[in-house]
C-alpha cells in the first residue's frame, strides 16, 4: 500500500516537475492509504469511478484536466477495479500533439489494453505515424507502446519502420528498437527471422546500452542453435573482459560493480557456447579467472556474479584450476551465516560434483548443517544434493532421512517428489531384500495416494520377476519377506489404496507359496481388507482375485479347502454388486470351485504372472462355432463401418423409386437420430418397430409382421392428458422416407447371435525401469575441527568411500530385466440360461392415432403367454416343457454371450406371425432339451430373478437388465 501511495504521488506531480494543481487526486491517495479494510477501499474507488464517469462524459473538459482524470483511472485499475469506460479517452489522448499528453496517453493505453483488445486497431495507425516523428521522445514512447500492444497480425505493419530506427542517431531510440525487435521475435519468430543479422551488427554499437540490449535476443537465438554463433565467442569474451576491467562509464556501475547485469548475461551466453567445446572453452578461462580474483563477496550483486561464474565453469569443458577456484568460492558460500548464500553454495556444489565428486567430501559438515537447518527451502535444496550423491554405501542413511522428512511435511506436491526419489534410489542401490521391502512399505504407507501408480506396478513386477538372475533362492526369499511384512501391515488402519492393491496382489500370488501360512489364514486377511474398504471397488477387485488365486493353487495341489463364512458372505455381497467387474470376478470364483484339478492347472497355472500372453485379436478359436451357426441359418456379422447404411426390410424401396423421389418435392419430416451404440444386426433381421398400443400399417411398403413389445410408461403430455400411453420412439415417420430405427428398444425384432467370451483382469501393469547412476567418490578427508560424535557418524555414512565391485553388482541386480508386464489370470464362467420376462398386452387397444384410413392388420400373437404360470406352483410343470428359451421378438441379449445355450443349437424363430406357432413348437423342444442337459431350471431362475428385482439387483449370472442403464 505504501508503494501504491508513492506511485500515486509521482503520477500526481505532473509534467512541470512539481506537485499537480488538483488536490482531489492527493486526497484520493490519502483516503485509500488510510482505509482500514478492503470493503472501505472498494467503496472509495467505486465512488471515485462514478465521479470520473461523469467528468469524462463532459465534452468541455480541458486537455490538462483530462490528463489528471486518466491518471486517476490508471490508479483505479492498479487497485483491480474496472475502468473500461475510460479506455477510449486514453486512445484519443495518444493523438494529442503535446508531448506530455501524448506520453500520458501511451502510458495509459499500455496499462489498459493488450494485444487482443478491440481498441488496439485504433492505436496502430498512431504508432506508425509517431515512429516517423522528428522528436525522439515521441519515437521512444511509440516503441514502448509497440512492445506492449503490437500482436502477431500487426507486426508487418510496423516492422519496416522499426528496422529503420536501428540506425537512428539517438542511442535511446536504437536501444528501444532492439527491444521491439526482440519482442516481435518472441511473439512471431518467423516474422523477423530474416532480420537476425541486425542483432550481430548492434553487438558492435558504440553505446553500451544498445550492446547490452542486444545480448537478450542473442541469448534466445543461441539457446536454439549454439553452433551458428560459435564465431562470436571471441567477441563475447572481449566484451566481458572490457566490462570486468571497468572500461565502461561509471553510470553503468551498480553497488561499485561494473555493469553487473551485462556480465551475468555474458556469462550465461558463454556457458551455452562452451558446453562440450574444448576450443571455445579455452578462450574463456582467462577472463573467468580474472572475475574470480576481482570478485567482491561483500555485496549481493558481487556474489551473484561469482555464482554465475561457477555455473559457467560447470557447463563448459572442465579445467582443474577453474574447478579449484569454483570450489573455493563455493566453500565461502557454505560457511556464510546467510541462508541465501548457503542456498547458492548447495546449488553450486550440486553442479560441481557432476564433474568431480570428491569436492563434496570437503564440505560434508556444512551439508549436514544445512540438512538440519530449520529453513525449509534450504533443507529441500540439500536433499536434492544428497539425491545426486547417493551410492550403495550411503543409500540407507539418505533414504531414511528423506522418508523422515517426507512424513513431517504437508506439501503434497513435494511429498510426491520425495517419494518418487526414495523409490528410485531404493530400486538402484538397495543393499538387501529386507531393506528394500521395508523402505517401499514406508513410502506407500505414508505417501501411497501421492505415488504414481506405475511405481506400484513396478514393485509388483519386481517381486514377480525377481533379480533377473538365475538365483531362485534369492527371489523366493524376496517374496517371502514381502508376504511376512504385508501380513503384519494389512491390519493397520488408513492404508492407501495403491498400497492395499500391492498387498492383495502379493498375498494372492505368494501368500501360501512357501507353506508358512495356511490358505484359510491368508483368505481371512483378504476378506478383512475387502470388508474394511466397502467403497473402494478397486481394492475389493484385487482382494477377490487374490482369493480366487489361492483357491486355484490349493485345488491344483489336491488339497481340500472349505470356504470360510466371512468369505461366503463377501461372495454373496459382491455377486449382487452394481459393479459388473466385481460380479464377473465373483462368478469366475464360483465357477473355479466347481472345476477339477487338471482343469484348474490349465486355467490358473502356478506362478505364471510373468509369462507372456498371446492375444488372438482375430478370435480364430470361434471360427468353427460361427460356421456352425451360419449353416443353421444365423445372420452373418455386419461390420460396424457398414451398419449405418443398413435399412429395415419393411422400409425397403426399389432403386427406381428412390431415384424418382430424388427429383421431386420432399415433404418428409427429419429423420430420427442414429443410435449411439448400433446393434450387430443384419438387413434380413430388422423389422419396423411398433407402438405400445397397436401396430401401424405402412401402405406402399412390403408387408411385414409386427411384434408387440412390453409396455412401458410414457411421460409425455399427450398421454397424460388423454390417458393413452403411446410410445413413438423408434417408430418410422408416416410421411417420411424410410430410415433406420432411432433407438434400439426391447420390442425390435432381431436375430440373436451368441458367442463365447474370454476375458482376463490385469492387476499389475508394466512400469518404467529406472536408470542406474554411476559415480565414483574419493576417500573421506579428515576434519581438523572438533565436532560431535553424532555428526561424525552421519558424515561417515553420507560421504563414505566409494562402493566396491560387489556393491556395484548388487545395485545392478536391482534392475528389472524383463519387458513383459505382470498380468493376472482370469477364468471364464458360463452363466445360467436366460430368463424371459412376461409381456403385458392391452385387452382392447385404443384407436391408432397415426391411422389415416389404410386397413390395419390385427395384433400379432403373444409368444410369451405360456410363461404366465411359471411362477405358480401348480402350473410350473406343464408350462416348463413348452417354454421358449428365446423369443422371436427378443432384442439381442448382451448377456447371452455367457449363456450355455450356445451348445444347444437353438436358433431364433421366424419374424412372421403367421408361422409363429409351428416355429415355436420346434423351438420349445430344442430349448427344453438344452435346459435338461445342464444349467438350473427355468422356474428357479425366474423365481430368483423376480425376488432380486424387488431389491433392485440381480445376484445371478443371467441378468437381462444388467446393462440396461449402460446401453439405454
């Protein structure tokens, strides 16, 4: 607020060099500065804006008074209030002939507008005119506004004039012209790519200010293509040498340092040009040594130049003398009492150890002090340094410190970063299996939800594949250690979801592998996990799959295992779940329990999580089944790309009729939208959908049979007013051209096509392998000062001797060598026969609202009337023998792919109602024979389905409404 008050006073002073004539502006600044709350400040500004709006609307406002009003508008916008009503007045003031008013207008326009504002187009012409002005102050104001307001589209309008100004006699104009070209390059590089040579010329300008301004665009160009500017290395070195020797005017000094910002920019440029280039770096060593010798550590700007020198030395080709000078300066930074200088020292040390790791050993106590410093920023920078210094001999101390720090911080972003670093270091340098498992457990326990899911998959893959060597004993020990630790941890509360997924997967794969724990004990633990996380479907899915694998392994070994009561309760609950994935896993478990030993061994082989799975994308194993179905009259498959052109038989027209109608007036209504998920139906199997009341005849079309669908309540206003329930969705327009049915309804008649389905659930995915870091460290040097024993031990742990060959072999063994992701086996279960719902037919249908006088056909016979007595105990037996398995008017059932009816050879009936009785009798016989062979009785299935529908779920494999909510 004090800064705003100062700016307000400066703006109110005017162009005469003294205070402005108006006392209103000063009172405004004073009242805002004395405001005790934001609400009071908003009231003052709102009152001021109303006053300014009335004053600006007055056409007789003097020009100098208009200047003051614009300054007050600028002050209001600086405080975050909208003053858009005065923007046009600022644009008008840029046209003024008086220099103070013009500069005020440009200042206000640059603050009010941006390059995308609509009023910018009114300023472009003014900028073009002012760039040709004889007054260099007007030209400077126009160039400043151009940097702010000229966008990519307007650059060609002012570019030629800006290029001409590079040769202006005034150095201030040349400097601003260079800045404008740099701004144009940042916004549209292609617009000024042909003018890059101008920057090279301005580098030799006589004025240091122009030369310094040229360094900024040259730095951006060098970052993109350093090789093009290698020839400028000698020029940059000479310029830096002249600046360091104080050959520039003293007006460029800052805190007695010669042009420090030009030095910093030159050091950045030299660091890029000398990277990996020994010849170019050789030109830089002398001037860098001079800067180190003349460096001033008493001021911040002097320390900034020295830090930039260290960054330059760490980037160019290494030189021993330069590294020694950089290490000495870094030591001064680390020994300073200022946290800022310590931070610079830690960062500089992290750059230097990439070249010479022995440098870190000289400053081990300073690093430990920074690690224990209460300054959180300094502590984080120190952890970054330790991360770069980690090797197999100090990984335990560093990772333990990181985990301890991770537990105490609340910043989720940085906690996730620390966790990922701990995982990476543990995978590369873990000294033992037990330590590795314990470290991963701590990371997932305290930051599991923040860790990338790939880390969890990587851990599961590492446990499954082992070390990648032939030592099976070590792999078994690793898995056994994981099982022991997870069985101890699994009972703790508030474990992250990703950690529980790992626990369930490991217990399912290796929980009973070594015989240390019984199957009942492990299954009980998994049931507890599922019961404790009822809202997490992923954890429950992992738990039920783990139980399935344990049962499979026990059955394959010939052991008798009984299902625990809590496990049976869990299975019953999940079988009625709304999640189809959980239902599928439970059905697979139930089917697996009924299989024999040899079948289980082939379906769920032991320890096969690392085996590659060959996926037959063409589903060639279904060829024989498809051929048999086609021979029996099933409809061929229609590719998805061709389904949009399929039309129903009832709406078929000849080619001549279509060509004739193309040249006549069309009066049909808009066609209904295509279904979002078109069904795999053929042209021969489609028929015209009907309403819930009576079938509507189509004169002029081929006659077809109409099936009556089950009635559904309609909520439109017409049915509510007249009491008639009329379904019009899917009905073809009476006066329109024939089109495909708008939406797949249960009443549309199609031929069902059944297929087997095989799926697998993958609980473990691939993960990115970590890259090992190779670094060698020298021996620890002795410290002459007396320090505490604890710090000595910590320093010895962090900065110990280099790792031995055995340690390097251990760290290399942590790599994962296989590329195949860990996947989980799954079984395929066959569902029970499909129950059929009753159809309700109105006794006396109301008159057809769409009937225009054509003769209508009688309603078709109800093929489901024989099912009415199934649920009754008296009529169950006689009706069961005549019950069809699939109705002729039934929509393709999405759950029929799991049905046992595939082997019965039953086909759908005819779509013609006149032949329905004869076809249904043959169909009933086939269905009854298939039902007698295997699967539960149809009566029991209908009873369970009716009971479950009352509670809203269907706990059986045959659920005709399972996907109703998903597919509409």
